[in-house]
């Protein structure tokens, strides 16, 4: 589903050139649950942005679903992203001016679905995330755990093939964190591919596989869950 | 929910979320739109003159250009009486022609009712056909007979109280009786021709005019031309006509009646310039309000960055987002529009009063107004909505999701550029306002060459002027009356000018147009006009009477006349008309101004008054002024019980002359104030953002020991820099504009440096006050508060 070859990303300012990714080769199969780990500034989020078609790489190739997408224009990236990729962020990134229902509905609007269809889909996912009773509330009126459930509902409402999660439990206490991880696991078991950036070893245990990044390079990536358990 | 409704709802939520900025934005645009609308009302009202004439585009007025020596020239609508019939019979393209003349406000009596200021127009029978004045009652041919008149509804209401006026007899100017033959309608506003009573042109014969003489320029001549006439062609055929008839220095030209209200024959001091000035102010206000909106929108959009990012992540295209912001900003403009309309209604009465115009909502049907209002709203939409929407929606998604957006240098300087533009325009307006006021003060304080204070006049008509001896004898005995003089007219009316004068040592080629006044020997002393040389008239002319209007006795000239005549040592030299009379020059009057200072001084000739006077001029002591006036009125009523006494004041008269300038400069200052106010709203809003950006810097500086004053100086420095740049840009623009405007005045103030300095200082003070309100708050804030956010 995701394949990168020699992916590089360089950020330039007037005086300094910073290499965020250096010849990164990553392969994620359909239905996999992969965690990306590494210290701050190692390029995790940059990699996630490129995989999520939010940014273009400076070099190398990126295949999404077998298609070369590394050099698409923003317009085409948007088209490809719509309905195919869902995002979950550490800071939830809900829109304050929209109610719970409207936040979740947003991706469906940009997919140009009919109002009735949208309603059905939103209601269903809100039910599943056990947040239906708060659908008329605004984000500030919710707890952190509830906000992240809304964010996940928004990420999955359009049934994307891929969910990208950037430290989804980073702002949550352990109880809410566990709940979120269970939700992601459930979704993965239903067939959704998940790529998650995390600092937390505990969270990474939910993944099938861990990719370790350091200074923009992949250090290890084929570490099986079972193998790690043995090492520990 | 439809996209439309959803976007509107979202827009409304965002407006409420940023109440303060929404208020500034909406308020600024609303005020801008309201003021611009009022200005457009004014402009359209000005453009609406004379539109009621059905054949307006085919009507032309004939005017003369008379050329004299030394560049002296005269553009005048006064033409010979036989001109209209000659043109109509000679040129087939002239379908109709009319001769008419306005005799000003006259006293009119009916039974025991009398009104002093009824506008009297003399016209031939074609007048009502050529122009579109409707006869509402009576005989349409009334003007064919010299003893019949047509009156307007205003006169009917004044005198006849519901009865039919037809057949009733009105007495005009004391002794002329006319029978009312018809009632005619004349618009009260938006017309270049006004009259209350229309009498036959033949009445001019009774006033001493020879209707067949070519040498006398008096009435106006208007022509109705065949549709599609080549007027240049016709003009070239008629231009030399008066030369053939003996007026060798005079050419004829055609003036389209459509230009009557906004242009002059001489093409100088055209009223159209006010239209341009006002449209310029309207444009400036729209621009300033739109810039506010743009600046405030893009500045506040920093806080919208995350939202834009999330939406893009969720699949929103740039078009989706532009669309969304377009609705939001459009909604704000729509609210401004509603508010603006309310403001227009609220301020309409005040504006009408300030502009001295009856501004009515019926103007809303005017297609120019609709077009201009549409252009205004459209340009505000494009300027204030399109740019911010596109700007906001262009944020890149990956960057947006990062924490604090970096201050984007180039955007910020674009915003500063807009602020500089706003302030440049505002400072131009401030300089212009100060300069206009200075010029009007200059005119007010200008030494007119006579003393207008405590100087009054009483007009006499044919019935009352016979009593002038009794009146003046009684008036002189009143204690408060210092001096009394008699004259054949008030000096404000240019009166009869002629170039047919001869003098000792005259160069036959030297043609000078000289205006004649007949006055008694107290005239100079009463008005306070100084004699540069010689003396006033001898007392032997005090009671002398001559039948005809020829010159008698002695001559006094003003300095301007001598200069043009190129005469030195004038006392004792002779002066006369057509080589006939040889009268000694006994005095030279210093130049004095009676006309608006827009005009220069004209050559003047004064001869002794040897007929009944038309006006009495009295100098009154300032003490017990009202009591003296009351005594004058009661003496008048003793001598002439059946006519009321109406007293006029020289200073008021002079003020009225500058009325138009005063009103317009008044409006100018109000509009400038509004423009500056809106610019300040914008600056205030921007200062909030600029200071918000520096929140952390302020905190760090304070932690490291910076004083409040130093923080204030740091924050205000940027804004002052913008104002200074604006000032440097504005000064030359304003200097050029005002220099052009001052060309309208023969006597003008200089554009001193202090005008510019004052405007610059004002702008800086206003800007600093506006910004300091915010920067002070920021500077005294507890530094921990600021740093905590990091």
C-alpha cells in the first residue's frame, strides 16, 4: 500500500539547510498496523506528512496504492487524500467553531456526499465512538478523551483505507489513551491500514511492526512484536 | 444543510467569535459606505440640473467673448436684443430662438400684501416653447402682450390664498401694473433658470431699452437647434456676426445648455471641479475602508491558520476554502451594507442641511446613482473580500499544522504598504482641509478697500425713490446714523460696462472696459473708500437733476482704471464718452473689492448721481445698533406708510458671496474627518495584532529590565515610521492639488510650510494616541503573563 524508495526531505531557510529525511525506504502492506518511533527531531512527523500527502518529498519516490505520487501538485494530492486517508493528531485539531457533528461531517462535505448519506454515516460513527449524546456540543465543552474520540470519528467516517495517527495519546491520560488505542486496533482488525507516530513504548505494542528513525534515517524496521517481547 | 446556509452559519459564528474585530471592520466599512453614498447623492443631484427640459441636448446659449487691451477680456451671456430673431431667420438649423433677461428680486404688491424679493424675468413668447415650462392655468400666449404676466405657483400661494389669480393685477417695482394671464410651473430645484414672475420682453422698452439696437448687450439668447446640427460649423458661421454689426472686439460662441450648471462660459472656476473633488473623497474613503478590511482580515487570519490546515488535511480544496471565506467576508460586507443604509437614513437630514440641498430619496431611481452605488459596493467586495479570502486559503497544509506560524516578512510589509497608502490619503485630506480653511480666512480678513462693518443699505423702487430727499433728511437726524450716501445701484452688481470712453492722451488702439457707477459725494466717506488723489465731487451736484442718463459734471476713477488707461497725473485731465463730453477728473479712488475675491478688481468710473437714487447706503454707529435700525424703520413708515422698509447688511451680503465655498469647504472637512477616523480604526486594529505578535518580546525585555517607556517607544516606533513615510508622500500631492485649487482665486494665500507641518504633526499625534492605547496596555502587563503562553 505504501512504498518509498530513497525518500529525502530537505528544509531550506536563507542560511541553513536541514535534512529531515535521508534516503528513507519504507514498505507498509495493506492491513498492517505500523508504529514509527524515534527521538524528537528525527523526522517522524515529516515522514508522516509525506505519507499523508500533506507535503512533497525533495527526492526519492513514493508509491501510494501502486501509483507514483511523490510529485503530485497540491490539487491532485488533495483529490487523492480525500476519502482515502484519515488523520488523527496529538492535539486533536478539531475546529472550534464547529459542533461535534459538524466536525465529523466535514470530510463527507468535501467528498460532496448528499446530506442524507452524510447524516447516516455521521450518526453511525458517532454511535460507534460512543459520543452521540454530545453531537451538538462544541470541542471546548468536551474532555480530552472525548475530543480525541471525535477526532477518530472524523478520521474514519469516510471509511479511508489508511489512518495516519500522530501521537494520538500524547495529550491523554492512561485510561483515555488505552481507550483510543483499543479503538485503533479495532479499526485495524476491520481491515484499515494504520501508520502511527509515537513516543510511547506502551502504544507501540499495539503495532505489528515498529520503524525506528534516527537523524532522518531508518535504523530498524522489521522488529516483530514477538521478537521484542523476547528481548524484553 | 446547503453549502450556502452552512457557510453563512459558519461565517456568523466567526463574526461573533471575534466580536471586537468584526465590529471594527463592519463599522468602518458601514461608515465608509454611508458617507460615500451621501457624497454620491450630492454628486448626482449636481448632475441632475436642467434635466426637465425636453430638448435639453438641442438647446444652446449664445455667449460673447469681448477682448480688450492688455489681455482684459469678458465672457458674457449678455447679447443684443435683435440677435435671436436674426439667427432664427438666417440659419435653417436654428429651429427656435428666445430672448430673455432676469431682473432680479423686485418688490411686488397686490392689494395690501407686499413682498420685496420676487424674481422677475422678461422673456419673448418663444421662451416657454424653447424651454419646458408648463402653463398650468390661463393663456399660453400671455407673453405676447406687454401688460400681461405669468406667475408661478409660489406667487399664487403668496398673494392669492386659494383664489384664481387669472385677471388679477399685480404692481411691480412700485409703479408697473400687470394683469396675471397664466400660471406657469418652474422647478424650485435643480434648475439654472429661476423666476417667480415672467413678463414680456417688451417691458424692457419701458425701461429704456431699444429692442432693435445691435450695440447694446443685455438679454440672454438661447437657441433650439435641429437634431444632429454640427455646432462647430454653425458657430463658425455666426461668430463674426457682431463684428459686422459694429462690435469689432466681440465674437459669438455657442454654449451647450447641458453644461449650464457645471461650467462657465470662460471655462474658469467651473463648478464641475467640486464634483471631481467630492468623487475623489468618496473614492479615498472607499479605499481606506477597504484597506482596513483587508489588513484586519489578513492580520486576524493568522489565528485561522490551524483551521485552514485541518480543512485541507480533511480534503478541502483551495476553491472550497476561498468559497468559505468569501461567504464569511461577504456576510460582513452585507451587514455593513445594512448598517450603512441605516446610517444614510439617519444622517440624510443633517447632510441636506450642511450641503444646503434638498436631497431626496427619489434620487435612488437615478441610473447614474444606481450605477455608482453598484460600483462602490462591487469595488468594496472585490477589494475587501476577494483578496483576504484568497490569501487565507493559500496557507500550505503541512506548515499550518505546526505550532506558531512564523511571521511572514513579505506579507507584513504588504500590510504596512497599505497602511502607508491609507495615511498618505488621510494626510493629503488634512493638508487640503487646512489649506482651504486658510484661504477662506484669508479672503475674510482681506482688506477690501472699504469698511463693510455696520454698513447697511435700503433699496428703493420707482414709487419710493421719489421720497428719497425726505427719507435721507430724516435718517441723517437719527443719532446712530454716522453717514448717508445715495447711489444708482449697489456696488455688488457689476452693472453697465462700456469700452466707449475717451480720455486726454488716449491711444486709439487702447480699449478698456470700464464699469460706471453714479454716486453722491458722500459715497467714499460713507463706505470708507479712500481717495488716493484729489477730492470727491463738488457739492453743486447734490441737488442737480438731469433727464437723460448721460454723464454730468466730474469724474472719479479707480486706480485699476488708470492703470489700464495708462494715464499718469490724472487730476485735471479730461474724460468723456464717444468724444463728446469732456469732464475733468477730480479724484482717484483706491481700489476696492465688491465682488468675490475670485475675481480681480475691475476698472471703475464714478460720476455724480443726478437722478433719483435706487439705493441708500448708511453707516451706523456700532453702539445701539438695533435701536438705530428700529428708528430707521419707524421713520420710513412715517414717510411711506404703505410700503415696508427692508434693510440689507453689507457684511452678510459679502458672506453670501462665499457661501458656496464655505459650504463646500465645510463638507470637505467633515468628509476628511470621516476618512481619517476610518483610517484610525484600521490603525487601531492593526496595532492590536502587531503588539500581540510582540507579546513574548515585551515579556523578555521586561524580565531583562526594560522600562515601560522604553517598551512604549519600541512599540510606537514602527507606526510613527509609517506615518512619516506617508507624510513625505502626501506633501507633494497635497501641494500640487491645492496649488491647482488656488488658481481659482485672484487673491490667494500662500501654501506656507506650517500648513504641511501642522498636518504632519496632527497625523503623528493621532496615530500615536491610537496606537498607545494598545501599546500602553501591553507595556504595563505582567511579563510572566506573556511568557506563560510559550
